[in-house]
């Protein structure tokens, strides 16, 4: 058999483990599943974005599509748990539920319709004639369902491909989808800590789980810095996988270390501790620099109590020297600004900052 350039390819999972079925549902059935807590679209859904992000025009046009018998795109659900979760189609489901369900008050009224504005403008579901209600409720929903027993690696790959090829989900949202439960709740808990919010100047948004990515980076580098291999997504997934296998006592120690590190960093460097500080003294950018967050938090977390007290006693001098270091080391600047996920730059910035702190001590 002739070998090809792909002969040595090895999948990260067995394709035979992919277990997905196509299910034919109706709008009415799906709305009832949501009402009966069999399908989750709650705002704290760890699977993806927040629901109800669409404006009234987009919501109305979705309903109008059903009214004029246009088919909806495919949905993707994770049916591997008792309560199904949405992989793709959250905004569409939220819109249907909000418009149709009696449990969702006050709902919304149709506006900006393209074809049926004359007859149904400003109408609610209750206002529609029976025949039109039935048309909406009987509209077909075609959904791919991930079956129970599907391995974690397979689920992750499915979530990733469906939700990132179309730039719909951020990688942290995908990670939280796969590791929902104790792991995602743990990262959420740490991201809600006052020490984290203060040390990041309150500028890391929870809306797309950006805050949980910072937390996950802290945890992953805490455990696996020496094993970083150049793929940040795989590295952060490794951190969450270890969290899943870690008992409550061990997670408690990580929690305590995280709070201590955030408090220490703020005490030493103030509100913009995780920002690049320009020579003018002004912070660069709107949000903390992720690469600097990784590097600084790892180094600060490794200080003994006595070492931290030494730095705190010379706080003014430390801050002055640190600012000079940020603006004077071209290698460090490049490592936190350019190709920040490369092995070379990760090792470079961690080691340069570690040496700077040793010199200060």
C-alpha cells in the first residue's frame, strides 16, 4: 500500500466513539422541554453565550420565518446528561421560548416584520389566530444529539468545531461546556472573588467567560508550567482536566493560593498590576495583559511569606524598578506582546521576571 503524507496521522480519539443521532422535534416539543427543565437555556448556562442577546428585530424575523414556513437551521444539543444543553442554537431557542411560553413573562411583540407587518405588527403570541399559532408550534426542529457515553475528548472536539469554525464561541466557553459541573463552578467561584476583581481593576468581563480564562490560566500554569508545549488551548484544557480529578481539599488549597496571589500582587503594584505600564506611567490597553497575568501571578504565588514581606517593605523602590524593567527589557516586552503562546516566549517571560524578582530580593 502506497504511503501518503498523512500516513502517520493519529487522531486524539477513536472516530468510532463519535455517537451522534439526528432527532426530529417540533417547536412545541422543544419549548415544553425547556419548561420542564429537560433542556437548559438558563442565563448561567456554562455551555456558551448568554441567551437573549438578539435585538427585537432579529427575534421578530425568526418568528416570521416560521409564520411563512421557512425552515430553521440545524440545532446541536448535548444529550449526554439528564438535562440537555445547547451546543448551537441558544439565541434561536431563547427567542422561541420567550415568545411562546406562558412561563416567560412578559415575552415580546413582533416588530420590523418584512412580509407580515401589516397583519401582525406589534402582536404577541396570544394575539395570533389559532391557525398561525399551530403553524409556529408545529414547525420542525432538526437537531443533532450527542448520545450518553460519548468520551470527553470526542465531545470537546464536537463543541470546538461547531462553535469556533463559525467564530461563535470563545475557547473558554467551549472548555466550560465540556467541564461543566464542579470544575466550571470552581473557575466561576474564583473569578467572582473580590481579590481577583480588584487586582484586575474590575475590567475583565464575565459575559463571555473572559474572567474564567484568566483563572484557568493561573491554575494551569500553577500545576504545569514546566510542561507547557506551545498549544495554549490544549494546556488550559489539561488544567481543567486535572481540576476534574482533584478532590475538594486540593481545590481548596488552589483557591486559597489564588486569593493570596491576587491580594499580594495588588498590594505590591496597585490597580494596574497586570497591565503593561508605559514610560509615561499610564497603563496600556483596556484589559489586563493575559501573558503578564500568567507570568506575574505565577512568580508572586511562588514567593514565601518572608520574601513577600521583604518586597512589601520596599514597595516604592520595587514598583519603580519593576516599571523600569517593563519598559527597559525588550525581550520581556516581546514575550508578553508578540506570539505569547510560543514555548520560547512563555519560558522567556517567566524566567526574566523570576530573575528580576530574585535580584530585588
